[in-house]
C-alpha cells in the first residue's frame, strides 16, 4: 500500500475527491498497471483539508514498474491536478 498525504485547497474539495477517489483519474491510470488492486481516499476528521490516498498494489515493485512504464501519463496527471492541493507528500509504503 502506497500512502500519500494531501493538504487540499478548500475551494477545490469536490474536484479533488472526484479525481483522487477510487473511480478518479489516478485510479483509472493505475488500472493499466499489473499488480494494481484498488485506491481508497480517506479524510481526516479533525483537519478537514487533510486527505490520504491508499493505493493498494500486490507489491511495491509492481508500483515502481508501473511508474517507469507510465511515467509520461503519471507526470501529466500530476501537473494537471497540482492546483487542487497546497501540499502533497508520499508518507510511505506498507505491506501486510
């Protein structure tokens, strides 16, 4: 599971949740990768502008391979949606 933290711009909440949620642009792109399982979007109950995405992959290697194979599209989406957030941070990768 790859975990990202986002601090969103309040006026952009609706678009952010649409694009970063389980049926959003990122999840649709990830579906092109071998080993992708699903994406979850969760919101902090105390800090309403803080969200986490939980991207589930069979392995971190699958995610890394996906990033190599789809680098251009990944960077295009990242650039396209940068105006939705104040800050984004990859927190870590976790395994079960």
